[in-house]
C-alpha cells in the first residue's frame, strides 16, 4: 500500500481522532513551540465524556486549558518541566510535577514505568517518501510516538522540515488531522542591564572554537550577542533560540573545530518565532535528536571545550544550587541543567557555568544565601558545581574548601548583602571576614 493511500485512509477530523481517548488513559502532548493546538482543543471538547485522564508533557508554549479548575476530575496534568501556563495549577494541587533529568524521561516511556496510551503530535507534511518531520521539536516526542499505543498527528504546512533523527513515516501514525495554522511562538524578553552585565562575564569564559549550550532563561540567551567576535563556535544543546541566527549569518557559529559532529548544530528542540522556524526549514546545519541523545552526559563530554550555560534561582555558600523551586513552590524543573553540567565537566577544556543575578525582587533579596530556603530543592549539588557568575564577577568553586567557596561567592554577591553573609559564616565558623590592615606607623 502506498503512503498516499495510508494518508487518505487515516485522515479524520480532530474530534473523530480524539474519540480514542478514554477514561483512565495517559495522553502525551508534544511540548514547546510544537504543541498541537488543534488536537488539544479537540481533547478539551471530549472532557464531558472522560474522567481521570493524565496529560504528560514538558513545557508547552501554547495554552493549557486542561489545568483549569473546572477540568478537575476530567484531566490531571503531570509536568516533566513546569511552564508558566501550568505553574499555578501545580502549586494549587490541581496538577503534578515529576522531577527528573531531561535525559531520563524517555526511559520512563521505553521501560513501561510510564506507558503512553495516546501521543498527540504536530508534524510537517510528508515528503515524497511518506516521512513527516517532527519539525521544531523532536525532544521526547519521537520516543513517545514509538512507545504509544495510539499516535495522532496534526499535519501542519507551517511546521518546518528539519533534519536528523526527526522523522516518522505515515504508516506509523494511527490518525491524521490536517490543520494549517501558525506554530506557537515564544518571543524573547528584552535583555536587562543586569543580564547584560552577567552575560559579559560569561562571554569572557568562552574561547574561539568552544561548543556551547544555553539553557532556558534570559541570562543564557543574553550571552549570545556578546560572542560576535569569536571564531568557529559550535553548538550542542537541548534547545536553540533565535539568538543563534546572527552568529550563523556572521560566520561565527560554524562548528568547524568541533571534534564530535563537526559543522552540525546538535539540538532537541527550538524555541522562538516564525523567523527561527523559517531559518530551520530544510537547513542541514541543524541536526535534531531525541533528548536522550542530546542530553547524554557521556555524549556531551565528547565535545572538547564544551561550555554549558544554565541559570538558577538560588545558591548557598557551599555551592548547592536550587533551580526548580522558590522555597516549597515549584517553579520550573530539573530540565537539562545537570545533564549538561555533568557533560561539560567531563569535556576536555569544558566549563560548566551557573549564571545567576545577585538579587531578586528588585534588589530586596539575595540569590546567594547562607542556606537554601526551606523546601527548596537541590538541582545541582555542591560536588558538581564549577563556575558561578553574577553581575559582580566569576567564582570558581571546583576543588575548593567550604571556606574558599564561601569567600568566592561572597565576593560576587551584591554588596548590600555581603555583611550578613559574613555574619553567617562567622557563626558557623566557616570563615572569618577579612580584617582591614592598619596603616603603618610613621616616625
């Protein structure tokens, strides 16, 4: 049977396709800018007919109507990474959060620990051979499709065709829904003066020929414009944003010196707007892979001079990093931070970096703290931490004692909070503040 015949036979309306969702099932939704909104809307129309349906995904950019209070008992979301659209529901107890390394999510699907009943995807139209591309988001979705009992694909001519391990054949799809609509867009927020100051310090750690990874957040993205004078940079990352486009167009980001996958940008998904989506379309520079591949620390470590740039919410004076919660309030997720910090630490010449503003809430609280807030979770341990960067400079903590770490972190804390940090260290006997030397006596 030709793929064209498969396609025609599987073509359904969204409501017909979603009729397969029954009570008690687990439904996977493709995350990021690839969220299949037409299918999500049809899933919501099915709400009166089902109960106890679990919805699983990482951060989505589009709406998440299934976490609304009126959907309680019908749907319950399980976040592998928390986005702004589900944060309130999780902290109100109407949705769940599963803390997990991004590199290990697919293992839950493959092992049967988290079996997927229905996978909702958004794909490009099939090529002449019947293969549809996952476009801007291979991430955990290719594996979810392989493991799901039933695969529903929203075929969208707005979805770019991307290269790499980014394809599924029409014959592997159970139901097809044609839907032409713009993808969910994630616009970049304006870069603040503080973020620029931090980015300048981070950029100072990036040499010609380095391979970079930038995690989610304004600070990692703010670094990219400060790299325009570098040569032969490469990228191996879980995600890319529009910030890579000027670097590619200027001939800065070539991957020519990469010793692993040279001349290729290795990524799992892309977050941006139509400008980025059009740039990705049929662009062989970009090579998409599942996150189990992109985020494997051993594979990341194959890149010499790997620089991993990630952000955080809080760090204590021993080097423990909290990135997924504000106290006991869950905020984001573990994501790929630990995957890439571990990978960069294994890299020859690698630099694992945590970039963080020294204060929060308009300068009223310090992000460098004596101890993490009650309920705060440690994402990156004190044993893994290497570089910490704020707008006040760079602290290198690897192999340092608690006394040395505390001093290095106080040195890059906001000056308004250094005194109380010293006071804590004196109480714990970790560190004595430096005593100003007295002027020499003169005759």
